[in-house]
C-alpha cells in the first residue's frame, strides 16, 4: 500500500479559466520571429519560398550582356593587334636595309660636313671611288663613269666621256613601296659648269657661287613642282648637258615592266601639253621607243644606261652579264628623252622621290663652288 504524500504547499494554483478564454489567449500569441541584434532572422527551410523569378531573369540578362561585351572587346583587340603588327611589318619592309656586303656599316649617300651635305665617297680594293646607296642588293654606285656613248672627239678621257654622279635613289611601286631598281643621275663633267652658271643666275644674276640662304632658295625652287619643272625643262632644251641615268634592278624584272613605267610617265606629261607633243613625229618616236624594250628578262644587279647626248638623242645600253654592255637602240627625237628625264628630275609626281631629293642635294654641291671648279674637285 502506497504511502500518502502530503500536499505540496509551494505549488502555485492558477485559477480555473473558461475554455473560451484559453482559446482566445492562444490566438493572441504572435509566433512570428523578429530580427534582433543578438539573433539573426532564421531562413525558411523551404528553398522554393526564396525564389525570385524577376531577379533571376535580370541576373541572367546581365551575365549574357557582360559575356557579349567581353567577347566583343576581345575581337576588337585582336583586330587592332593584327593591324598594328601589319603596320610595323610594313614600316620594316619599307625602310631600306643598310649595307651588308662587307662595306662599313651605317653609310648613307650623303653626310654633313660643316653644315653642308656632301656625298659619302669610299674606295674599293682597286681604288675606285664609290658612293653607298643604302641598299643591300645594290650597295654602291661609282662616283665617276667613263662611257664612249655620247663622247666626241678631243675629249680628255681616252676611253670615252667622263660622267660625274649627281644623286641617286630607289624606285618603288604600289602602296607597299616594293623596291624595283636603284637609279643614279650622272652629268658629263665638262658640262657641269654650264649647269652651275644657269642655276646660279636663276637665284643671283651677278654671283659666281651661292651662299647658304641662296642655296636654300634654289633648293626650294627645284623641289617646287611647277618652278622646278620649268627650270629643268629650260636646261634640258637650251643647254642640253650630256647626261645619263644608270638603272640597276634590285630584284628580277623584265623589259616590258620597265617599258610600261617609262611610257606611262612620258605619256602623262605629253598629254598635258598637246600643242608641243601632239604631232605625228612625236607619236612615231614613241613607237620607236616602245620597240626597244621588246625583250625578255632583266636579272637583278644588271646595269642599264639611258644616255642623252648633246643633241638630245637617247641611247639605251644594257649589260646582260654574259656578252657585256650592248646597245639596244636609239631614239633621235629630243622631246622623248627630255620628258623621260623630267620624270626623275621635276614635277608634281616623279618616278623616285628619294632620287629627286638626292639629286637636288647633289646640285647644291655644285652651286656652292665657283663656276668651272667642279671638274678639278679633289675628293
């Protein structure tokens, strides 16, 4: 028999409430959880309740926008890189290479001495005077040439007429500036005095030589398209100095390619003055000129000479490397050779701008010396 426990006196007895009161009390209980500084708000255990379709759509759109922008920037960067690399390659190909044929490095056709540009002259093993071109395929041009073509009796040279190099440059074609040939302009040493006098009188009628500021004025005149062409045209038509152009290809080419360049230049200049060049005699002379180039290949480094004598007759010679220098033919019409010469010397468009500028600098060497003393110049 279980012992009887005495009643606990410390238990608090709540008064009995009606059931309806208890129900209302439970209804008023707020089970919502509130965020406090101590306890963060609990997340729901149901993941679906946190899905926000609009937010997901916005995030997806932003992702693809960033992705597209990134790919577009990469494509643009690639194109810019290719263009820049192509530009650097173009500049590298356009820049002439320095001499690499055993000659001293960093030689240019002209050097500056006492504020004046003078030709750089070196000597080979035989003592021949050479002028560097700055081109690796055709590294030098002779400063003097002795040629029987155009020579007359009682010349000072037993083997022919002596020609002095005035200037040289490279002929390039297309926008890539592909080098085709080196060209040098030579004047008969005996005829330099006449050119000196004509050019000096153009700037100062009473002078026998030009000083620095007068040389600058003459240089500007020779480089001016209209004034330079008029000046050279007068010299070639009136004084008619014996001269020649030495053409040496730097790559394999052919006579037809050279002919097309010559003919286009002559035709462009003759069409602008139909009054002086529109007659039948000039047309027949042009046909004769074209026929001289009906030949085959022109290997690189092989020499071609375009020689103009005192009467203005044009003689073309070529060294094929096998049989030696031979004459291709002659054109007696003076106007053909004059327009061909102007294609290198003056005008708004010349065959070789480097050659034209180099020739002008060579002319500056002549006019800074007294008339008639260039032939006795010691290099």
